[in-house]
C-alpha cells in the first residue's frame, strides 16, 4: 500500500516535448502530479506512453520463477479475454452465456476431482484461491457452529488445524473470522503437515483440518489420504468427526493429470471441499479461482445468496459482488482447448523441466536440494554449510541477469533454514532452464570468492517471496 505518499508529495511526471500526439510544444506545459488528480486531462497517447515506459521497470514475467501464477496464454485466449473485458461475472442475467461457462467449469472440476454425485456438487468461481479458501473456511466454521450451537453460545472458540507451511490466506481467514489457527510447526526434515501431528491438534472445537496439495514453501504434497485415515480413526475412537478441506491451489490442477493414482480428492469421504487457483496450474491469467463442496450438505444453505438470473434465481456464494468475467471465459477456453491429454502434456512438461533443473542444481557444488519438483513442478534448494555465500546472495546475483528466484527463510521450527524456490510453469522451457544453469555456473566462482555471506556484512537479506 502506498499510503505514505499522499497529496503532500508534490512530485510530478515530466513529459518530453516529443511524446505529445501533435504539437511538440503542447506537452511541455503538462506536468501532472503523481499523487493528486491533475486539473486537466492528458492526451490518451501521452498517458499510455508515460505509464508504459514506467512499467518497463517491472520484472520480465517469463523470467519470474517466483510466482505460481500464469504468465503466458495463447493469443486466442487473450483475444477472448479482450472481448469479455466489459463483462461483470455477477450480471448473470445480462451475460447468461458467461454464467453458463462458469457452470460448465464447476461441472468439469467436480468430475475431475471425483465428486461422488457430480450433479450434487456445488461450487463457484472466485478471484483466486484466497477467496476460495475464505469461503471453504466459512462453510467449515458454520457447520461446526450448527453442531455445537450450545457450546458456541457458551463461548467455545473454534479452531482450524493446519501445517505452519500453509499459505498466508489461512492466517487471514483465522484472523478475519475469529478462528484459532492451530499450526503444526516444521520439525527436522518434515516441512509440512503429517497425519499424526494433525490429529494430535484436534479437539471438539476443531472446525476442520486443511491439507495442502502442494506446499507453497517447497512444492511437496501433504499426505491427504493419511490425514483422512487418521481422522477416520479419531472418529471411531472418540466420536469427533472432523472434515478436511484440501487447499489444491496448485496441485488440484496437477495431480489429476500427472498422479492419477494418488487419492487426495472427493474419493476420500472426509474431504468436504477443495479449492484451486485457475490462474496457477489452471493456466489462466490472474485472477480466477474455484471452490467446490462435495455435496449440498457440506455448504450450509444460509451462506448462499440468490441473485436474479434469467428472471429466475441463481445461487451465489462469494465475498465480492462485481468480478471480471473474462477470466472465467478463459478458464473454459483452457479446458476446451487442452482436454485431459493436453493438460497432462503441459503439466508433464513443467514437471520435466523442474526435475531436470533441480537435478542439475543438486549436482553443482555448493547446493543441497530439499525437494526435486517431482510433485508440484516446484523445488526448494539451500546452500551447503561450507560455502561463503547464502541463498540471498544467489538470488540477488541472479536478479542482475533478470532471473527472479526468491530466497526466504522457513517458518517455525526451521527458521535456521533459508532456501531458494523455483516454480516451473508453462512457458518456462528447458532452453530457458539451460540459460539459468549457465548463468548460475558463471556466478558461482564469483560467489565463492566472497569472504562471507553479504548479510554478515550488514547487507539486508531481502526476500522476494510473498507467500
Ligand atoms: C497453497 C496455496 N493456497 C492459497 C494460495 C493463494 O492463492 P491466490 O494467489 O490464488 O489467492 C496460494 C498461492 O500461492 C497457495 O500456494
């Protein structure tokens, strides 16, 4: 948030006389303020050029190995999105066909994630996984409140069990909706939630357990089936019947194609809801996400609002009202365009690049792999103990060539461990991976000549990781 720069900051944009559309002297009189609305307009071409030039300082999206979010789509998809830029997703009555495409996407995901009765599964599009997780969390909380009405009225406080590696949206959920976040810390080489730790945290006020497929920190899949089996056992032993939400922000669009034998979805009766980011491995530009519940019982009716649709009623459950329709259309495009085989090929190519690159980095002297990119096409690597540089130095030096590879410190109880994380996505080819390796190879001798990691000399260890 740029709240610190206000109307008191009187800096202005300066416009070269040669940027104006017609009169080269005309533009010289313009100096629109940066932080206040100017008194008058600027010609459209001038406004475009000023902003376009400034945006060149942003990183190159193709070299962005920090993000999970799609940075390249086909021109046909882009054309469809441009055609739909003016469509508001909530206007189901005005744009019934966009609403129909949204429903088809929900049906496709219900089938992909093995909903027991796909017609009975309910779901919707969202702006991304964060909103999807809020909605899923709210449904869990509301179901717990129904089951525990008296205890809730008497002051019992609900809790949600998850690994400390969850994405920040779950901390937000707990803070915004007053749920205690019961996070299981990392321990040794265990970097995500396991069944034993999950069950150990559960009690009668647990609204649910969040399992992540896969972890934002290192790309590993959490053992969803084992967590469910342990909760089944808890149910048998104690009567506590605790539902599971699968945060499949990335993995719910990877595992169905690359790991069909892995049972993590609605095939497990304990899985009440699943979310994914359409804009991650769903291969759509930001922002679209999805959340589905296995059946109507999993989504309390009072959370669903009715909007007018073709003169009838359309149920909606969302935090936003207005939302762009173009991304939903683009999601349907990727489903139609790729089919199962196409998705398998695209995600398989990303995983191949990830394992190839992790293998090669693992062989370089000075690095130690934590994950290999063989679950999500994402891996984490740290530096060896005996080198005079750290992951922050590597990240900083790679940035000089345009590569954005974030470095960050793990959470409790592994704050001692700092890693580089590489996210391989559609568009990051093996050729680009080779160029990255070549740059790393060139850099290493220089890094080895450092006396110590730069943070030991007082240079701040900047993290580019916003998980
Ligand atoms: C596991 C997980 N959950 C949720 C999110 C939040 O997703 P979004 O950016 O779509 O809101 C992310 C983003 O990286 C994630 O990795």
